[in-house]
C-alpha cells in the first residue's frame, strides 16, 4: 500500500497545476449545471474523487491546507445531496 501511495503522490507532483485547475473547474461547472438528480450524482462522484485525493495527500499537507480541502469536500457533498434530493 505504501509503495502504491508513493507512486500516486509522485505522479501528482509532476502534473501541471494550471491544467489540473482548469480540468477540475470544468468538471465542477458541469456537475453544478447539470440539472436534477444526474447533476447530484455527478457532484457526489466528483466529491468521492476529491476524498480519495485528500486521503492520498493527507500526510504531506499542512493544517491550513487540510482545513480548506475538508471545507471544499463538505461543500461538494452538500451541493450533491441538495441536487439529488
């Protein structure tokens, strides 16, 4: 498990931050503007991916970064549940 996690974090460190930001922004906008339960499911799926990244990168993040990421995850889950219901 440790070896796989290390490979993932190494791969994430090599990604272009601008590209990651733009792709994430696009996914969030699509999830937010897709109407009804489909948008809610897509938002919750995006939240699951963010949660997986949060768990993977947790050991190398500072406390303020962890708090911000947890707040963003909470926002995604809340919006997803509201759209779903």
